């Protein structure tokens, strides 16, 4: 989910907003901003559920929440969270 929200944010910031302000064509920004907003709400619900189940600390939860509105941060946070959860599940399965 983080990757989808991150890609939509990059499309919004890198394509739709320049088209709106430089090209004076707001149609794409109107659509992409709504889609990103709806996906971000789903992402927040998913992140809250994952944070509850994986017992994220407050800084981890803040990083996951910020990943949806800071370009490129979503990809880094997804990588870190996946790595952390894989090591947690591996340790749990072994012990």
C-alpha cells in the first residue's frame, strides 16, 4: 500500500501539479489529488492496523504516517518496515 501511495504522490507532485501551475491544465491534478487522498486514508487505516499488530513504537508509527505525504519517503519506510517485520517473523518462527 505504501508503494501505491508513494507512486501516486510522485505523480501528483511531479506531473499533475506542474501541469496545473505551469501548463494551466488543472484536470489531472484534480483527479490525482482526490485519488491520492482516498488512497492515503486507506493507507492510514492499514498502517494503524499493522502498527497495532506489530507493536510499532511511536517514532515508527510517525515515520509510516509521514511516508504518505513526503515524496520518496514511502519507498524508504516500506523497505525498513518490511526488513524489520521479516526479521521479527523469522525470529518468532525459530524460537
